[in-house]
C-alpha cells in the first residue's frame, strides 16, 4: 500500500526542516542529495530494515567511530565526461584519486567490524577496489597539482630539453646585460617574458639601434619589450620544445581520463554506496542529537508516545517540555484544549511530524517503550487557510480543506486539524466539527484536533471514542506551562492572555464579569466537573507524595539497620579476637607462674608468685569487662529516657543498678548496699521503674559463678613463640627492611606469632616499627611485650593465617 502524504501536510508539519538538519550532518554531496530525496517507506519490513541500518550506524557513533569519507568529491559529471572519451582537468583527476582511496579506507574500516555491522558492510561491498589506479593517478601529480615528471618518460625528456633551452637563453641574456655598449639602450637592467618569449626593456629612442623583434610596449610607449635577434633562434627552439611538453602533458591527462572512463560504471556505483553510507551516518548523528529512539510499530494500533518532544524545537536548541500523548483502546480522537499559545498546536504537529519520520525510517524524540502505528496517509490543516486568490474567507477555505480530507482519508489514516470550525458561529461550528469527526472515525481514521469549543470538550464524557487532553496554565504566573494533561479539558484563559499582552485592566475586568453570566448550562457543568477533577488530582498528588516520603523513610531505616548490624558484627568479631588473645596471654602467664611456683622452695617466693597470679587474673578480668562495655556501646546504645530512681542494666558489671544522679553523659549508680560508682550513660540500658526481682539462693549462684571463673582461669597448654627478630642498635630504615624480610619468611613458613626485639633507646626505633606493623597486611594484631617477655622493649606480633 503506497503511503500518501500531501505537499501541504509536509509544509504544515515542517518535514523539510528535518531533512535540512540531516543534510547539515552529511559530508558528501551525493549523501545530501540522497537525504533530500528520502522516500516514505511502504511496508513495515522496509521500515524495520531502515531502523536496523540506523542502529548499526548509531553503534559505530557510540564508539566514536566516523566513516573515513574525507576526500570524497562529487565527480559524477566528470566521470560521465571521461566515459565519453573526454579529457579531465588535473584537479578532477586528483579528486578522483582521493575518491578511490576513500573507497578503499571505508571498505577496510567496515570490513574490520563486519560482525557488528553486516548491513553497512553489504553496502560497502559495492565500493570498487581500484587502489592501483589511484596510485597511478596520484604519482602523476605533484602536491601543488602540477603534472609530475614521473607521469611518463616522454614528458620527462621533453621537459629536460625545454629546461636546457631556458638555461641557454638566460645565459646569453646575462652576457648581453653585462655588455657596456648595450646597457645604455635599456630602460632597466633585466629581462622578462612576453608571449612566451624572452625580452629586454629597450628605450624606444634606441629602437633602430637594437636588432630584434618587438613583442610588447609599455602604456606610455617609452619602453619596448624586444627579443634580441641573437635570441630568436633559441626562442623558436624553446617554443617548439614547450609545444612538445604540452602535447605530452595532454597525453598523460588523456590516458588517466581513459582509465577512469573505463571504470565509470563501478565508480558511479561506488558514489551511490558512499551516499547511502553517508546518509545512514547522518541519521545516526541526528538521532543522537535528538536523543531519539525507535518506537514499536509492527502490528500496533494504539498511539502511546512517552516523553514526546517536538523534533523541530529540539533542533532549534530550545528548552522543550516533554509530554506523554496516548490514544488507546476505543479512543480514536484526541481533543486538545487550553489557552492560546499554550502548546496545543505544538502537540498536534509534534505527533504528525513523528508519524512522518517513522514512515521515513527515522528515529523520533520519544522515550523507549513508545508505540506508534504506521499510518498509510497523514492529512493536516494547520494555520490560516484563507485564499484571497480564489475569493475564499478563512472559514470557507477551512471547510474546503475539511472536504478534501474527508474525501482522501480512510482506514489507517492520521488527520490533524488545528482549531476545527473555529471561524464561525460557535454553535454551528461545533455541530460541523462533531459531524466531521464522526464521519472520519466511522472510516477508521485517527484524529487529533485542537479547539476552544465547549461542545467538543463534552464529547469525551458521552462517547468513548473521544479523549480529552489539555495544556496547562499557571494561574499564579498567568502563563502557560506547556505541560499536556491527558483525560482533562482545559479553559481557554483568553481574558488572562489578553491581560498579558496589554489589554487595559478595566476592559479585562468587564470581560470577566460578562463571561460569568454568559456561560450556558454545559459550560457551567464542565467547569464544575473540571473543578472536582482538579481537587481529586491534588489529593492524589498529596497521597503520592506521602507514599514516596514513607518509602524514602523506610529505605533510610533499612540502610541504618544494615549499617548497625555490620558494625555489631565487626565489633563482635573484634571482641572475640581480643578475648582469644587475652586468654592465650593469660594462659601463658599462668603456666609460667605455675612453673615458677613448682621450682621455688622458699615461702617468700611462693607468696610473691601467688600475688602475681592473682594480679594477672584481676587484670584479665578488667580487660574483658572493658571490651564487653565497648561492645555493648555498639549493640545497645544508652537510652534517651534515663531518669533518677530508674533501674537499668550496666554492661560493665553485668548486673542491674539503680540511678542515683544524672549529669550530662554520666550517671551515679548504686550496685547494691553502699557501693556507688560514676559510669557513662552509654553503658546503661533497659530503663524501668521497678527494682528487678532478686534471684533465689543468691549465695549458690555466687558460688557457681566463682567456680566458672576459676575454671576459666585454669591454665592451658599454649606454646610460647621462639620465632623472633632482633633489630637493636640498627638505624630505622635498616631495621624496617630486616623486619619486612623476617615477616616474609614467617608467612611462608606458616608461623602464627613472632617477637620483634627493638629495645627502649629513644623510642624512635620502636615507634617506626609499630607504625610499619599498623599498615602491614601480614599483621592481624600486635601488642607491647609483658614484663616476662621483655616489657616495652619488645613487640609481640600475631600473623594472619
């Protein structure tokens, strides 16, 4: 089925502006000509193939790849002349060589990407391979365009002879110009060329004294340019040599022209392929500039354009408000209303222009997921149709166009009518408009109209084939918003627009007074329905905003929960590691003290050992309580509702206490009896007003707890490390190198711990080593040595597994 688009529709919708934008992105004249002649495609298969080709070109553009078409010149006329035996000019031949090289570059570039761009590669296969001809032509010319001596041996020989004659003539003239008897007869001491002959400027008074031929004279006649008789013979020889050179050059040009003429068909086919490639690349560039996409069109009957932007406005680099335009289900006519200059016509022409671009295989400026049918014909009437030449008024001309549209439109057609039946009596105009729209829809036509007629706005409430849409108007700014709202009808806001353009305030106020009493029942009903719709819309927007805020809050809380859990687990892991390390250390100390107890025989030494063992147990318990309190701060932050008299749980003591005083971030608590202490509020949790119930048989629980502590303090077999490194007396740099080598060896041999002996000294070496250990990936943890290990003069290191 042939696509039918009238010339008026093309002009109304501005399709030529899209084509001009494409030509501006072409790089060859054949490409521009092909773009301007781009047809509308008849079948969905043709449209799909065109979009597939554009998709390949866009994929190359996204890789920052551009077809190597530099140097392509439109040589179709020159090639045709050469095909008939004509001789081309040097410039044309040089351009032909560049064209052949461009053919080769383009074909090679696409061949490297043939897996991704098979359609473009299929076009590139039509480019002829004539690199040898290109090199032959290229070697025949110098960079400045002159024919090179390399063009032919005969030309080189002829030019050598001519250059030799030039040298002989110049030598003879130099001798003549140094002749003292000849110099007074010259106007100036030089020689030049006139009509291809060497001449000297002779004073006209000495004409009879100089033997030679006059070839020219100055404007005053005071100077004669004469060829001395002694030079005439050589001049004649030079003229003959020059004619031979010219003939040889002509032969070279004719030979090269014949080469091109013999391949004229392949060259013209190559230019056609270049035009096609250039067109595809220009469409890809335009699509990127428009941020365009390909809508779904195969088998589509509904119109659903998401985030539509008018192509012409985007091309003009204007700020464009994107709108959704939908016409689905039973709806076949979209009635767009609203204030003047609010964007009604922009919506109408935007949809129409996109329908033309779709039929031409051009991506359109809509969001992905859009759908649009392939309309078999598009008809429009936009703007003033007044025709003074035929004596038609605006309304008469409008009706004539409606008549023609009704006659031409059929199933699968798209009709766009701007301000339908507007320039006549509103009631009769509305009746004509409704009749026209009903007739068109009975034929299966999709219609988009703009109107101010209330009767057309009311159709959507009575006939499911009609759907209202309105362009917005900001009553605060007294200006249109250009935002399209589907399913609603809009007020014309004519009085507000009149006030904006300067109509006197008193006149506008009187117009508002009259308009309040002029509206009929239909107008008032529509206004009431629209007001109700507006209120419902506002409530819906508030509900949506509240739901969005709640969802945002829920997401934030979930993130905080996850972060808290991560921190809790990290602190728990650290706590377990600290407890494990402390246990190992305590076990080693206990074992050492027990060994000492066994070896000592006197009472004093035994007493000192027992005291040391008791002190080590107390220190270990304090460290465990401190670690537990630190962990508790992360797992259960201090409550905000602490108050004097409340009972809370103290993480450090592991028991319930009563709050006696509160001050800033600390509290004074009672742990039972007369025992009071000042603790951070972050160690308190579980605030309640009643004293916790005392457990039965507290003394038995105390005994069980004491037994558990004794069992945990029992010594276990922990081997002390003998893997140590002594760097005492070394400079810091040397010591760090030694430590690094030492740790490398320890990791390779599977050591779990190490001892680094650095001594006390000034403390610089110790600090440098511990700074290094803090950043080392080998180290799980480290600590200063205990007194029995060497104290602060050593550092105990735990290596990672």
